[in-house]
């Protein structure tokens, strides 16, 4: 009993055409690297507020464009600011 492979390397299908939606996007640069910040301060509420959405969730780095090092510092700073009452854990309920 000979098994057929699940796929073949040289398949007979033509390559998929690239859609207009999947064009190469410009890589975002880290705003903290651009401003040459060494430390992200938890007391700077305006800067931290830009990285938190309306519901109080931290926006991921793939959306904001921050680098890994600054994203880790940013998360720690947001959590410190929340603990001290500078930033809300969740937003106010809309009535």
C-alpha cells in the first residue's frame, strides 16, 4: 500500500495573484526610538494614554509600531500608572 503525499512540491496549480489589499506596507518606526527616550516614565500620562484604547486595554506593538524593548517598558509603565491611580483600569461605562 503506497501512500500519496499530502502535497507535492511541483504542483500543477498556477501561483496565486497578489491582491491589491496585500500590498507591501511601510514599516512603522518606534516613536520612542525616534525621540531617543532611554526610559518611559510612568508619570507622563499623555504619552501613556496614546497606547491605551478607549476600553483601557494596552494596544499591541504590531499596531502602535513600538519596538520590543520599548513595548515591555511601556507595559510596565502603564501598569504602574494604573496601580497609582493615574490611568484607569477600565473606562467609564457609557449610559
